């Protein structure tokens, strides 16, 4: 048998062996690693639910195969004195300062760098921020919090407006317009705190930026909590934030 004949047989066998696999791949294509939707829920279901579970409690279908069980993502706020740790969660998801080694191994890739292989930096940032907002909505209510307004502010506002309310939150540099200093409302309003107007700003009726992707309309976002909340509970939460903002107003020099 000549060498040419041997190679011909090898190639023919190879074609026969891979043909069924190619046919099967056409029938069952590999799911895409990227999706067009930027909604936080959709990103969570695609990238996180397999390990963390569809409800975020760490009971996804892959969880039992991991060496370390995925954490319950619905108690992140409870473990952080009632405030959702958005900055830390962002670092874990994006890989910019990851504290969990599992997010950098084959058990769970670092989603930030991986997503940048398929999407622009702007879309990746938006996807991650929307994902974080969805995670906020999954948080279980904390108990024993002395100031619910301060808790709500740290959870929903501090990422843009800063922990002190002065507009220096970690997301602020990514926005087209710098968030205002929330401690100067009274000073800018002749010494009177504009509580009614602030309530309308928070729920999205006054400031356009609170109704687009830079900052969701929190009146609607509060309603998205699993299980839902009543309109009165939404109003109570907004009122609590307004009272907290009143407490941090800059006092005029005497």
C-alpha cells in the first residue's frame, strides 16, 4: 500500500467521523455568550443563574458541582448593615478588584473582561450597572435598621451621589453630567429644604436623568421588588430618603 493510499484512507475516515458531529452542531447550535438585551434580569439569567439560581439564593443547577457553594446574593445588604454593597459587587462582577477567587477561575469567569471580547466598554458598563440594579431588587428586607432613609440612600443613591451626598459616587465619572451636591438643597433654596420637589425628583417626575439609563425612575424601580410593594410603601420609602436628605443639609456658617 502506497503512502498516498494510506493518507487517503486516514482523511476519508476523519471526514466520516466528524460528519455526524457537524450535523449535530447544526441541529443544536452552541448558545451565544452575548445577548442584545441589556436588562439586568436577562443578564443575570444568562450569566449568573446557572450557579447562583434564578432567585439568587445560590441553588443554581451547577452549584452542586462546585467546590464552594455560591453565596446567597439576596442577603448582601443584610451582611452590609442594611445597605447594598454596590461598589464591592461591581468589583466582583467586573473583576476590577475581585475578592472571590472563584470569579477568576473556570468555575466562574470574570465577566467584565470576558464581555469586553464581544461588546464595547460602554455596553459592558451599562450591562453591569443594570445587573447590579437587578441584584438590589433581589435583596431581602433588613431588620433592626434605625434609619431606613439612610439605608435606602446608601443602597439606591450613593453609587452616583456618593456616601456623603456630595456627588462623588463611584459611578459619577461615567455619567454625562456630574450628579449634584445633595447637601446644598437648602442653601440653593433660600434656606428652605424643598421636600416636596425632592420627592418628585426621586420618583422621576422632575429630573429627566432619573428616567433614563443614567438613573432609573426609583418610583418604578421600588415596585419591581420581588413580591411587589404597595404604592403606599413606595411613598414611605421615598419619604424616608427625603427626611434623610434633610438631615444632611449643609448648615450656613454662623
